[in-house]
C-alpha cells in the first residue's frame, strides 16, 4: 500500500489511496482495516507522527513525522499557509460561473450527522472557510457537464472542499454524502471499491522548512472515470508542477 514520494530523517511523504483511512479508528471499524499511520509506522519501525489527515474517500499526498523531537514544529508548519501549500484536483458536477475565484463561507460541523453545512449567519461552532479555485477543463459526463478544478485551501475545515462546492450545486463526483449522483468507475489502487472513493485528490504538497523542504506533485488515477475525461489536463498539470 505504501507509495513513498519523499523521505529524510525527519519526515516521510506518501500517497494515500482513495478509500484508506488516515488513522485507524477515524471513520472505520477500528480493527481489521488498513490505515496510513500504521503502514508508515511499520515501515520506519517505530511510531510515526500524524501531522494532518485526509478524508477516507479522498486520495492524495500526506506527510508524517519520523522525529518526535520536532513533531510539534512540523505539525504547526503543515498548518501554516505561508510555508505550506496544499493543492487538490477535483471533478465536480456542472461548471463554476467564473473560471477562477474564491469561495468564502461559514461552515458548521454537525458531529452527530457526520457532516458539515454552510450556514448563512454566525452561530456557535461556525467557522469561516476559504478556498481558491481554477477551472482547468469541462467535458460532458454521463449525467451532464463535469469540470476539473484545481483548489488551494485558505483554511482547513472538516469536509471543506466537499461542502463548499456542493452548496453551490457542484458536488464532487462520487460524493453521495453531499449530493452527487455521478459514480466513480474503474480499477482503483489497492483494489479499493469505486463506491469508497470520490473524485478528489490532494495532488500537491510543498513545505519550506529547514528540517523538511520539498515540493511534490503526484496523481495516479487518470485511468478511472471521471478523471479519465481529463487525462491531458492532468498530465499537463503534473508536468508543470512535478
């Protein structure tokens, strides 16, 4: 399962397949399931540090700590937008009105429902969510227009990308939790079922820190639908960023 993209004495950067937990017990049954933290810990022969998470149905680049002495510094750096860049690629239903722009909302996390919601006015527990997007291409899918969008996060809220696009009637393909009627199709990594995946991938992670300096782009799934509609755009993106 472990696809290593970068490693030094302080960190290890890996690609998390769709459908795999970031950490055991985080959305799974807590027992006989693969998870990234356990896999990385097994690889390095000791407990790794989980510095950030990706939702289970989302694939993408993750970084883990190998050095307990600087784990707090690494965790803070991953959350610092001035030295850490995270970019995602998503295929959404429809097409944004503007080719590029900003989404800014108040999000409320409903722990009981396991979902986040856009709310129209301030309330206890609501937090501002900001992201920036660019539409890279649009094609006709099986149930209408589909668009490939590049996303950079301004904040890191629960299900942020998923709920902000869904609230604008552009759910991410495969994300039935947030209203998608389109389905993922094809053979995913590790034999993961397409029903356990959404068309969202953390495609780039860069960190400008003395102890961990890297800028990595990676995307494995251009043969599955709907990413297969945008193979040329994906190849061009990775060529430019890689």
